[in-house]
C-alpha cells in the first residue's frame, strides 16, 4: 500500500532566491543537513531530465534519485528514488514553490508517495521522510536564506 508524506513551510526569502536551491538537482549538500555529499552520475547535469544524483546521507545511508520533471515557469520538480538502503520502494517525490505576495516570502510544498518494505515500520519511515528529510531541510534552507 502506498503512503503519502506532505510537508509545507514558509521560507523567509523571495521565490527568485529559493527556486535555484531546488532547481540545482546536485545542490542539496549545500544546504540540507541530512545530505553529506551529492554527486551527479555519468555526466548528468543539474538541470537535465533523467539525471541521477547519488546522495550520501548523514549519519549514514544513501539514495540514488532521478530527476523526472523540472518546470521553471511553475517552479516545481519531481524525482524518484531508483536505489536506496532505506526500507522504501516506488518512491516518487515532488516540490512546488509558490510566491507569497505579502512580505516577499515563498511557500514550499514537499511531498512523497512510497511503499515500505515488508516488516518496516511505516510510522517510523514516514516520520524520517517528513521530519528528518523534508521539515529539517526546509528549516535549514529558511535559516540559510533569511
């Protein structure tokens, strides 16, 4: 059975500053506390559909993610996990940024649909994705751009 995790947050910076942080598919290590190293595989580009990034996670673990969609006018992207040592399968995630007209802020919505492996604790995995990846990343990004 598929599970969805959804997190949203306000980033205290204008859309024009926030979007490049997500648009750079190889840039997570520059601002996300859970990502130790990011590298593009096989000559991939940070803005090319089909590119694969290999993320080494803090404190341990890895994911290989593939860029599925990059929509500059819509400030949105979508990616999938194609390999990981985490107990998740069929993982597809998306990010949508929206301008908050009052105050020059940005609303970021980050979601993922995935299944967990048999025997894995769904609540623990969902919490790790929602709080450990999405919420922690958005908090760090907000602090960086503030």
